[in-house]
């Protein structure tokens, strides 16, 4: 239905612009006025409903500026055909030309302001109030400026059309004067903002102040993250480690390499520095850093790996049987920290010449919010969490079930009368059109089935919950330090945070999840695409998980609930379990999903759950023992490696001093 409406709007826009020259040349004043109004209105609607179509118009050199220019030229043609006085036509032409010239000037000044406000780095949770950074220009002048300036032609257009209708020209002059006056005022206001932005601090001044703050804070552990195309799809790799870092004995620091990272960084009191350029990274005062943690393998990691004084550790962003969890690139790190014995064995099997002593088992500290199977209270319908992985960067690492069996699986689940929580991987469809199509089909299946399941009551509950959910989300964004300003505004507002806000953050997130799940009811399917509700809250709602070979399965093992691994290639069970560690406690689902009714019996009748004991054994093997806790293990490993690094540096300094002394003695003897 939405697609049909969009197509009708596109057709209407095309017909409107096609009609303008026809009505201008006839001439037909009322026809032209109607066509112009249609093109104005539909243009605005399409920018909201179909931005991809608008972008395609720009590729064809029919961007918004060109469309406004065409409408203006056709209006002048209409006025000429209706024998408007020459002085009116000349004045209108001069005003419209001046309007476009001032738009170009405004755009040039706007770009100059943005360039001057670009800083070599951006920080959060450090007090940079000593830097005199001017405020960002007001949103009225800064955001969507071209769109606003173009629409300033409305008074001139309206005035000229009214004058043509009335046959008197006062309204034309008034409209033209209003367009010129407001446009000139906007340009002058922006020039005033340009004067302010010329007082931006110099690069050296910025680095000096940031380094002074780092010297006062004295960071000892760094979480370092880079990814070529940072978005919320990737920032989970950082966000999952924040609470763990906050509980360390040593002082943590987060270093990011892409400016977009800040938009999706979760709340934290930990100082955060974003440094896009490698040369600028080298200027940071990091002499006290003893341990650097890497949640992902990225090309820019080499810029930090060259810091010889620190110990470098690959911690990853999940434990799975994928190739990424035993990558040969990991040899460049001093140590590799894995969750449990399974991670150690995985690296040993691939024989990448990684020393066993370089692998340290630290558990998974992030899993503490996951409730155990014994604490779970089932609802009226079994809740099946279907969380397929994505298609991977290549076919060699493609484990997703979406393409070969995802749609059929969901259809069979619907036939089994269960409630489905569908949470696809954030990167689903990024590489494969087939995966994107399967994802879309599944969402449509669930939407249609929800329509059958008392939609009026569900929608009423959702509508009642939305205001409070939006209110909580706004406060969470505020606590996270997110704002609509540019990087310079982020620096201007940077302050040392109140650590007590962490308690409010946790309470609000808990309230958000409670309200959300209550508003969904006990039978409605859910498609989870946003950061909230998070993955572990989905675990807590589920009676059983269906997933692919991925870290999602390893994390779900912590709950001891039944889970299913998709065997899309129908390998014999013994081969599949031998190939994938996490299959040791899993039910295996064939491509045709013939085993599905039998598997769901493990939820409907728990006494028929033959894999329960296997899951208990697998949990310790994959995630490590319950005691000491994962947080204690992680903290101990961090402290031990930092101490080792300090000892090695002290030993190196002693050897260097001894070498200097020996050289001095030799020179004295020669003398």
C-alpha cells in the first residue's frame, strides 16, 4: 500500500511539472497556480516518504534547486504571456536572480563555518571548558539551510500570482520585497555567525588542553575501536564492553577512530577520545597506558599496535565458531582473551602458531543480566526467539539461515501456534539481496499474523505506552551524552560526568524494557531492529532460541534454556556437532524443518528435554566456570598483564642504564 502511494506521488510530481509549461504558454492562470501548488506540496511529501527517489532525481540533475528554478522560470513565462508590465517582469527577474545569488553566498559561508568548526579530535567526559569554542549556529540558520532558502521564493511567487489575478501590481512588489528582505537578513545573520567561528582554538591549543586532561586522569587501560563504516550496526562491539571497563581496578579510556562513533556510543563515565587521523593519535599523551584492548580486527589497529610500551590484547566482540573467532591476524597481539576452554581449543585447532600461554580465559562479564532457565516464567504461548546471523563478508563465512530456510522456518513456527520474537543481525542484507528479501518476507509474515491476533487491543496498548517510552528514551540519550550538535559542540559541552547517573541509567533502562514488553502483550509477535530492547532482554523473554553459528548462541548458553542451531546444509548430526562447539548442547534443525514439532516439545513439556545436561556441561566449557566470576577473571587478567608490562619496562630501563654506564666507563678508560 505504501509503495502504491509513493508511486502515485511520483506520478503526480511528474504531471505537475509537465503541466507548468503548458499552463504558462496557454496561458491558464488558475491551472498554473494549481500545478505549482501540487509540485510544492508533493515535493515536500516525497522528501519524507521516498528520499531514495529524490536522490535519483539529483543524479539526473533534477535536484531540488533545479526544480525550484524551473518553477520560477515558468512563472515568469506566465507573467509575460499575460502581458505583465515590463517593469514588473524586470523587477521579478532581478529579485529571483538575486535570490539565487544570495543562496550561493549563504551556502559558501555555511561551508566555511563548518570547515572552521572541524577539530582534530573529539572527546567526551573530559572537562574542556578552558577551550573557548563558540556555539554552533542556531538550527534555524544551520540545518537544512538550502531547503529553507529555496522556500523563501514563496512570497514572491504568491505575490506575483495574486497580482496577475487582480490586475494590480502592489502585491507583486510586496511579495518580491519580502523575499529579498528575508533572504538578505538570513545572509547577514549567517555572516555574524562566521565572525564568531573565526575564534575557534588552534590545533595545538586543542591538543595541549586534551593532553593536560589526560595527564590529570592518567589512563592505564585503553579500549581501542575502529571500523571503516561506523554506524549503530557496529558500535555494539564497543557498547558491550563499557560496563566491564567501568568495573576495572585500573583507569580506563576509550579511543575511537571514526567521528560517527559518538552518535551510537552508549552511556559511560569513562573518558572517550575520537581521533580520526593516525598522526593526531600519535600526539595523545598515553605514556601511562599499560594495556590496550581490541574488540575487533581492523586496519587502523596498526596505528595503536605500534605503541611498544603497552601490552595489546584481542578481546573480540563475541565467542563463536565462526572463522573470526580464530583469525590468524590475532598473532599480532600479545595476548588473546577468550571466554572459556572452547576458545582456547579453537585457536589450537587452527594451528596459527599462537602460543598456548598467549591465550587467557576470562569468561564473558557482559552476560550477568541474562536470567537462568530456572528463573524464567513461561507465558500462555511458547516464545521462540529467532535470531539469525548475517550473510558475512564472503560466502566462506556465510552461516545465515535466512537465505536457505528462514521464510519456511517462520511459516512452520506460525503453524505451531507460538509467539515469535524476530531479531535479525544488524548487518542483515548489507551484502546479499537474497538475505534482505528473506528478512523483508519474514517481517511481512509476522505483521500479517499480528493482524489476526486482536490488533486493536495490541495497538491500544502500544499507543498508551509510546509517550512514556519516548520520554525515557530522551532521558537515556541525554545521560549518554548524545546531542544534535556537531563535533565542536560536543567538545564545548564536554564535562567530567556524575558517576551517580549510572544508577538512573540502569533504572530507566529497566523501566523501558518493562513497559515495552507489557505493552506487547502475551501473544503478539515482535520484530526487534533497534538498540532497545537489547539482545539479552530478548533472551530473558524467550523460552527457546533458534539461531545460526554465531556468538548469539554462545551467549544464550549462559541461560541454560533450550536452543536450536540451524543445519541448513543437512550435515549428519555427528559431523555438525564435531565442526561446531556450540552444537554440543543444541537441538539441530534440518533445512526442511521436519524436526521442529519434536524440538518445540522441549518447551511445551520440559521433561522431554534430553539436551538439558549437555547444556550444563557446554556452559562451563564455552563460557568458563561460575566461580570466580567473569568480572573477577577479567579484572585479574588486566591487572596481571599491566604488572607484567611495567616489570618489562623497568627491566628494559635498567638494562639501558647499565648499557649507558658501561659505555661511559669504556670512554673514561680510553681517555
